[in-house]
């Protein structure tokens, strides 16, 4: 195992990376392509020890965000919990050494005990990487190029939430999209990714802060839509060009933290609270022209996840509850095929690599299950430090973030 301390690497290394086609980039946003949490990789093992690591490195500060990748570069965020300072970090996929890091002064403010000052995951394209974070006074959206040079910075106004920020930006065509559903003045935001200028900003009702990161709904013969979740609006289908809400259905009575998942022609989302009452709702989307209204098709209330986002593989949907109960249900009707307690507590979300599910517990143990209609526990792998992050998979390797370390496992050596 190659163990490198990033804290000792304070000198930025300016290296240029040739632009690669977007199709070759496997993990450019939270939970990878369209937020589905799916990778075709078959080179990530089910069990391992430290000697199997490609590398493990220490990060400058702590955080819960996941890494994103472009070519041979890894981008993620960390923060100083004592000062609130945010750090944007770029690492090499080869050995995890720091290529550059940029610090942004901030201040301590209230947040949930399970949140961090570096929870939102960046999004990356062929030229730039986009970061977001908040203080009560400022909701920041920032673009750096792949060498760490600031291209633009946008202040979206105050961010009102007792728990601080959580949603991550996504890239849609030539725009950066960011949800801004909070306890204060709320909106959905589209920004020109080249210059940071607002394309549109859609006002929203303020009821519960939402930490759900949107995805894109694509249907044959119909215009594409952005899918947002919130307690105030439920499930919304939004025109990505104008920000106009095309259809909407109110199905949630609590806060939405997990992100939407598409399965079997349905949009799946969940809501909940620290006190319980969590449930999953499956919605058949309406049509863009309003001729067909959206409808709720099924609902699951038993062992439903609040924070972890689901994974859909084919006709199967895998739920991973905060309290360590994993379930497999049919996408079409929500019929439970199996439900098993795997143990532990979870704030990160599962991902599927090949035919296996991987989820990091809050104790830093990676639990591996078969992504199958039959339950099978394949492995438990301790990382040696607590975690509230979601795995990333790219180029056959898996990247696992704990509070202050990043570990690379799998792939061809």
C-alpha cells in the first residue's frame, strides 16, 4: 500500500490533461451517470485488506463529499471544522498525490451533527469543475479549471437551514444546475457553465430544506426534463431550457435528502426525518404538455431509507436504510423480494459495480451484497475511519472516502 500525506503537499502542480470525450467519463457528478449509482466495472473485489489498496492518502481536512473524475484527475472537497475553511482538491488517479488545492476562507455556522462543511459533491466537465457550499449569508457556486484557476464565482444569496447545505450541482448541456430548496427563499438555478451568468432562476415554496440532487428524465418522443424532489413540491418535472415546471405531484410530507432514481418508467424518491416516518414513493411522471397527469404508483413505509439514495438495476430496486436494513423490490409494483438486516448505520448511499452493491457504513466498513433478486452477503471491509460518503467508480477502480482519507481499490494493477 502506498500511503501519502496530502497535508505535506502544499505546492500546486500545473499539469494539463487532454480533453476526453464525455462518454469516456464515468463519474462526473454525485453517484455517477445521471445519479444512478451504476458502473459496469467488474474489477472491484468483494473483499480486500490494506495490502490490496492501490493507495490510500490523507486529505486536507474532513468532509462527506464524494470524488468526481475526469481523465487521470480526481476532484473533491474538504473543510476545516474549526474555521469553516473550504478546500478544493485535485489528486492524481495514479498514486493519489495532490496536484493542487485551493483554500476559501469561511466561518463556523450551525449544521447537523451528521453534516460537514464539505458535503456537496462537485461536478466536472472537460474544462472545469464546479463546487458548491454555503454559509447563512452566502450560497456559493464556484468554477475552477482543471489546473485550479478560478473561472467564475457566484453568490446565490443567503442559505437558511439549521442543518447547512447538502445538494450537489449537476451539468446539463451548457448549464450547471443547482437545487436551492431551503428553509428560506428557495429556487431552482441554472447557470451558464462558461461564464457563471444566470440562465434562469425558478422561485419555489419554502417548507423543508431539500438535499436531493436532480437527475434528467429521458423518454422516447418526449422532451427531456430535470427531476427535482422536495417536501414542499414533491416530485417536479422541470423544463431544462426555461426552468418552468411542466408537471408536479405532492407526495412527501417530510424533508427529502436522498436523490431521485429512475426505474421501470417511474421516478422514485423518499422523505423522512430523524424521528422516523420515512417512506419511498414511486411516481409515474406526467407528460410535458400536461395531457397526462403524474400519479403515485406505489409506496414503501417499512425500513425505507431517509438519507441513502436507492439503486435501480434492471427491474430491481435496492433500498438501503439508515439503520442497516437492505431490501430488494420490483420496480413495477414495489413488491419486496427480500429484506435483510446487514447491520450498522448509513449516511452514504450504495452504488452498484458489475453485479455487486457497495455501501460504506458510518463506522467505515464497506458492506458488499449481490445485486440480485436473492440476498447474498459477499463481504465486509473496514477502512479504518468513519465515513458518511458514497463510493465513486471510474476506469475499473473504486474510490472510497472516509472523513479524512481517500482510498483506491480494484482495477488492473
